[in-house]
C-alpha cells in the first residue's frame, strides 16, 4: 500500500507570501493561512472579446467558403445518359 512521503522542507525555508500569477488573476497566500485573490478584469474582458472576434471571423470565412463552393456547382448537370445496351 502506498504511504505518504514526509516533507523534508521546513516552513522557515519558505518565502512568504507565496504569489501565484495567472493570466487574469493573482493569488497571494500568507503564512497565517490567509489567501487574497485579485482579478484583472480588463485583461479578462479583452481576452474574451478577442476570442469572440476570432471565432466570428472564423465562422465568416467558413460560411463564405461554403457559399462559393455552392455557387460553383449551380450549372446544368452534365451526366451522360447511357443506352440500354451500354454497361454502366
């Protein structure tokens, strides 16, 4: 059965406060157990809007490509009709 490995690091060796920087938030953990979280709402909002714009542009390109492909096949059908004696 697996056993938990004891940590050899001491609390005094750690640097406090511990800061974890994310792309849209910062988490600060203090030695007394307190945790502060802050968000960069402007960066988050910008990234969301950029993603929406990118998705909209991608859908526009795909729909334009589909429309062009559909228009190229609007001519008369050029299928050959065989006689009864021909093998198809």
